[in-house]
């Protein structure tokens, strides 16, 4: 079996969520190999500072349809580490939940207070940075992989596609 990458995203509505994942074969790919969606009917309420408690079960539900042994990396919408203190974010909690089996890269659109400048990347013609954090993979490698992903805009093509998939938009 060939190795694949998984990108995930979640959309919330009231007390439920649509969790989405897309599998793709390499960082430069513009082609989705498989879509995964999971309707989660009961989610925990948002708790400031503990967003992972809401998001992590949704991602684990997506992972229930994936053979972890085939995954090269998991990309999450959010942070692996939070701020200058490097407090565990969603990506780190995921990494621990899967027994550190697969590297996790976090890609966030908004700056978390205290995020080090070294986490910023610019893509395409955008002057608005994305924030990349990682575990199980050097940060510089993670940043280069995200910068090298397909697409000329701020958001790589496949990260935009997984965002659309969790929102019910199939392109």
C-alpha cells in the first residue's frame, strides 16, 4: 500500500459537527484520492483554551476510516503548539491520541497570541501569513511542505477542498 497524507477540517452547527478528511498521495498533489465525511451528532460545548476537547473526537472519527500505517502525515486546521509557551494544541493532542504513530502538521489562518514568527509562511501573492506548527516532523520541513502544496493562493488547493467538504460544498 502506498503512503498517503490526510487533511482534516470540521464545521460546527449547533450541537453537531461535520468532520471531513481528504486523502492525497503527495504534498504537491491537486487531486483528492478519497473524501471522508462523518456526521457527529453530539459534541461537547466549546471551552475556551480547550478547543481540542471539541475537535479531537471528530478527527478521530475520520481516522476510524483510515489505516494509520499508510499515513505519512496528518494536516489539521489549527495548531500543534500554542503560543510562545508551546502549550499543547489540537495537533499535539491528536499526536498523543494516535500514540505518536504519524507526524501532525497544524495550519492555522489566524495568529494565536504569542505564536513565534518562525511559524509564519506566505504563499502565492498573499501578504497574509498562515501559521504552521508540527510534531514528529521538523518545523522547517512542515513549512516547506505547506508552501510547496498545489495552488497559487494563500490556502493550498487541497486544504481549501477539505474546508469546502466539511461545509457540504462538493467541487
